[in-house]
């Protein structure tokens, strides 16, 4: 980062008073036991709680289970989710405990058809791979991250009902010992899975259908298949897929045809024999499958809600959309739901924005759910591929694709874009302005990011909570940027891109020697980029445009307007945690259900 004495924009400050209530004026009788009650402590609930707490919101996190899950569920963590985890400060630990997968290999009747590679050339990312990491580990890492922000999971606490009172949510809770209690929260977020109590309480229907039944097993497999690839194999006896765990020799196995399972050692042995026979037939290689440690048979659900909440109550993850596990997008989509909602809800709670901002949650995420259902239906059909005619056509098609590199590259890029969410854009709604906004900003590969001081500085900046105004300003714009930093400095960091580290008299200088950052972002001198807390562009402008106008159009309020009610009008409340600040010379921190093939459980 730039030298502390050169940074002129104020750090984000803790305000000693609560922000005004977003939907109604604060009333002396209004009192919250917590600002947000999050129900469900899977990856989605943990991410929601973490991001709210990171933005200075008081959070209570409950889960009906007696303790953390011990069985395997989601595995795949895709590139966009890894970028999100990097912003949250947990990516390094997950990377150290995961298995990188960079290929998808298709086999049919004893021969390899094709190996598809991960092509991120059109969607650059610092994480150009899928990370296979057990959801048990993901949750463990996220729980520790939440604890660092003062949020501990309350196990054995079940939500049994709630009422949206207009100015608060009254929730009824049942504890493991049978005790019943009521709590009053400012907001309620349901991350409680496919059988969500919150969704049912809102009366939101899960629209869609159920189709196929599949069997999943986790087992040690003795084989010589490369572990940096997912393996799909078509045999005369049906289709099988293999996904590597980080643990040596351990695989997740999927059978789309033989799904009978009654439990017990004899059944486990039968499942192992079936998989071994199909793996040998599909790949033409020897394989021995040990008795599985976990088996699940499940019907594929393809359903979603028409909206993501109502009033002061929201849903996220599997509570909002359930679908085929074929492409491993469930958990990843839920994590993105959580991040999208959390920064907006925090901004409204803290008075930095009006309630209209929350309308953008559904406006942005419902279309994602719709797209997800379309893509997973196609993936489901391709994975099981029951038609022999289709299988023959597939063999011919992949023979052609493998022989024509440009066609193969185009197919690889299309798969990567849809599966990783790197191509996701938010083009409309109250949280973006203009057709050039709504794209993720950190579109840079690992080598360029490591070799560019400007990119290193920007990615470190985006890992801190709040908004960023990235200005490629000319000297005559500096006074107005300083004024903007003063007006919005509680949650907006103004960074001025400069060619060298020795700049003086510049608000928040960000050194970009060689101009790589400016060239990659396609910004002319005098232009600017307003970046949301989730790393997406909210607005772009030229020298002729005023960033202050964009902030106003987005409904963001100057710090002087972010005030709480008079002390006499507020009941006694627990001290709220301070909003994390951007230090003048920050350093990046260093950090050591429904079954799914790759990812899905909330």
C-alpha cells in the first residue's frame, strides 16, 4: 500500500450511535436483541454472518443441529467463490487443504474420448482452477473466521416461527433442552437449506420439479487415474463420474443408473463391486473400490423461489434454490447469495444507504437462480446420457472437437464461464449504473497480478470492507476527490492511481508503475471506477462525470447524514463492534444434508 503520510482520505470510522432504522423512523420502544438473526450454519449462513460482522453489524447465528456436520457434502469450490474467500481472508487456508482440479476427462467403453482443460483466457482470475475441499473443512475454516469477528454458532437452537413486525422481526426459538424463547431481531436471514423454515414462513413456493434418482458414495479407489481431473465414463451398464478428494486415494463416486441401496456391510460391498466394474469398463484400466465410508441415494430437485425475501426477512442458498448437483454450483451460488445480501443489508442497517438498495438483492440473484436451473438441467442430461444414440453422437462430436483446437478452446471457455460464475454480470437494478457497470473488477490472472504493483494494491484494497472509488485523476480533480473522501470517508475509500510511489498531495495514492492497471481496466486519464464491497463495478465515469453524482444516484449517503437517533430516544443496547477500518498502511492478513456430487449444501 502507499505510505501512510501520503494517504489523505479518512479511514472508515466507527460511529458511536446506531444507524436509523431503514424502513421506519426509530421509535423509543424499538429494541433489538441482535441486528440480524441468521438461521443455518452451513457455508451460506457462515458467510452471511461473517460478512455482516466484517461490516460492523451485530449478528446472532443459530443452527438446529447438535453440532458441526461430520459427513461429506459439497466438494467443489469454483474460481469466483475462491475470489470471494480471498476477500474474506480465508482462501489461503482452504487452498492448503484442497485438491486443485484443472481438467475434465471423458471416457467411453474402455477408451478416453477427450480431456477438456480449464481455459480462463477470456475470464482471467487469480484462481484458475476448481478446488476440491470437503464441506466439513470449509465450514470449519469459516467458523474460525466468524469467531475472529465475535460470532459463535449456537448449536441446538431451532427457529420454530417468526413474525415481521414492520420495525423488527420477532422469532421463536426452541433449544435442545426443550426450552422455548423469543428474540427480537432487526432482520432475519434464512440459510436453513432445502426444507427452510424461513422460506415456508414467508409463504414462498419452491417452483419446479424433481426428476432422476442418483447414488453417491465416498470411497478409497485403487487406480491410476490422474487426480487433477474429474472423470466421466459411459459404459453399457450406465454412466459413472469420479471426483477426487484432497485425501490420497479417496474419490466421490456417482452412479446415475444403479441406485439401489439398503445400508449395511453387504450393501456397501455390492456398491463397491458395481463401481469397480463400471470404472474398469469405462476407462479400460484396473480399479479396486474399497467399501464406501458414506452412501446416499437422492432424487434430483430443480426448484427455486420467485423472490428472495419480503420485508425484513430474506432467504439465501438452498433455502432459495435447489437443483441438480451435476455441475457443483449449489454451495458456490449460495455463498454468492450471502455476500450479495450481506453488504447491502449492512449498508442499510448502518444508515449508509436507504432500503431501496435491498431491492437489488432479488433483482440480481433471482436471475442467477433461473440461469442455474437451466444449466444444471442440461448438465444432468449430459452426465447421465442414457440414450445409446446420443452416446454414439457424443463420441463422434468429441472426436471432431479434439481434432480442431479452436473449437475445443471455445467449448472449454464456454464451460468455464458458466460453471465458475466468472462471467456473471449485474446489468440492471438499483445497485448498478449504466451498461458498462455490473462486472467484476479484479479480472487478472495470477502471473499478471503478482507482477503488477497496481494490481497487487487493488486486490488488497478490495479485501477490506466497504466501497472503493478508483480514480485515474488529473491534478485538477484532486481537490474534489479530497472533498469526496471527507464526505463519504466512513465507508468509501478514495484511491488515486499514480505512476509512482512518491506521489504527494494526492488522495489515497495507489502506485501503478508502467500503467498496467489502467490499461487492463481500460480507463482514460480523468476516468474513475466505483467498486461495490463485493468487487463488482457499480459505476464508471469519464473526466466529464462526477463520482458524487453516481454515489447519490445509488442512494449512498454522506457520512454526516449517517447518524443515529438521539440518545434519549434509544433504549440501552449492547455495545456494537466498531466498523473495521482501512489502516493507513495495511497489510493483507495471513491465515494459516442434501448430498452433492461437487457442491450444494447450504
